[in-house]
C-alpha cells in the first residue's frame, strides 16, 4: 500500500496525498506539493513526493514513494461533480530490488467521495480492482469505506470511522481517526484494528 501516512483520510485530504488514500477526493484537492517521511520497520527510511495540479473540476496527481529498496509510482485523475461528488482513478506501478515479483506490476484503485453538506462526508475506495498477481500471491480487492463528521461545520474538527473489507478473506479491519486544527497548527491521530477476531473465522 505504500508508505505510512499520518492519519490517512479515506474521505479525502484536500492535498495531493489523495492519490494514495482516495483518488475520488482529488477533485476537491488543491494544487500543490507534499513531501512525506517515515521510518521503515525493518530499518531504512521511506520518502514520498506527491504532486497535484487542479484545473476547474478536473485534477491530476503524480507521486513517487521510495521505501528502502522498493518503489511505488502513482498517477491519478479526479473529477468533481459540483460541490458534492468526487470520482477518481489511481494507477500504481511497483519496482523492487529485493522482491522480483513486485517488478513491473501495477494495481488500480477507484474512489468515490460524497460531500452533501459541511457536517458530513462519505467515501468508498475499491483497491486492487485488477487483482494484481505478485507471484505466487493474488492480491485481493479491498473495499474501504469511511464516514467523516465535522461537528462544527469546518475542518477545524473532524472525526471519522470506517472499515476495510477483503473480498476473498472477508477480513474486516476498522479504523478511526481525529484531527484538530487551530492557529495554523493541526493535530492528527488514528487507530487501526487488523483482523477483528471472529470476523473471518
């Protein structure tokens, strides 16, 4: 899935990282550039560069993530319908110096975002639509749903919860996040629970 982003928003951050989290939110995102850094569990560093250019209701994005000895190149296109609906597609190519099965493989994500009013938003992302095969494994489709709430009607306070569902494994992984913005400072946090006991036997 690429590098770990800070409290990733499926409903959609209004920045270029939407190409990774939800291409359906690209139509709402502003033109810009994001640099991201993280530590890889096995040692080394992960570095990501995310760029986005928006023209009216159409938005395009390009990113590259370097994860130690692996890389991920992504391109996305998003379309906004009025101020309410966002649709998008993300294409991802992989390369690796340590896992040959990753070289020259690609995956496709589809995203949908609904923002009917300022207090709430709903998003659905279907990841790995083409079920890529990283030999010997077939990567299943994952359905990622999130509901975001803005109790005061602005992005100063946002609460969200959702679930990722594996199409074949039927794993259900809930996730929750919160963000608070004030005086130019933003605090973010998230919690993910992998493979809820009993959800898939």
